[in-house]
C-alpha cells in the first residue's frame, strides 16, 4: 500500500524558520534508511504558506487566494510518499523519524487511493488512461524531462 506521510506545519515553519544542520543531518539519515528499505518513493519540504496560493472552486467559478493561510495546524510543511505493507508498518517508521520541528510537531499518515478502491466507476477505459499517464510520468522521471 502507498501512504502519504504529512508533516504538519508549525508557527516556526510558517515563519520561515529553517531547520538546523543537526536536524537536516538526522532527516537525511532517516531518508537514507527509508530508501535502503525500499519504502520511500518521494519526499519534499514545502515553503511556508505565505509563498502559496489557493484556488477555490464554486461551480464554474475559480477564485485565487494568496497565502499566508490562517490555520497553521491545518497546513503542510512537507511530505513523503511511501510504499509499505500496512498502516502499522508506516506508523512504526514514523515513530523512528526524528522530530521534524523544534518543540512539538505532528505527522499524519493517509492511505493513497489505488485503482481497485474506485469500483465499477473506474471503467477499463479510465484504467487504461491512468496506466498511460503513469507510464508517461515514469518515462519522464527516467529521462529527466
């Protein structure tokens, strides 16, 4: 199963406080362990929401809002995409993670939808389209384009 592991933002991360060299080294070591174990598929830190935008949909209308966004506890400071055997395995890996923020922090783990989760609505044609898109993405990542 694939899971998205979400590092929640804090007041410090939203203020643009960068991690210490010690934390960067610890996270680098943890990421190496994840890669060596075949768990990590992707992972990145995100800039503060002040550098972001949101697009609100209401029917055919689109409204763009500039950051920063108010509810820090609902914001994301970074993420990983992992391939694990179970949610329990993901939890065990997160428990080994260095604290990603000075002080208190929170990491959320969410399963990623797989094709079989969508049922009959995900027709053979839609499945074929999804497979083509994934192949194109994979091809681009190998060629760097």
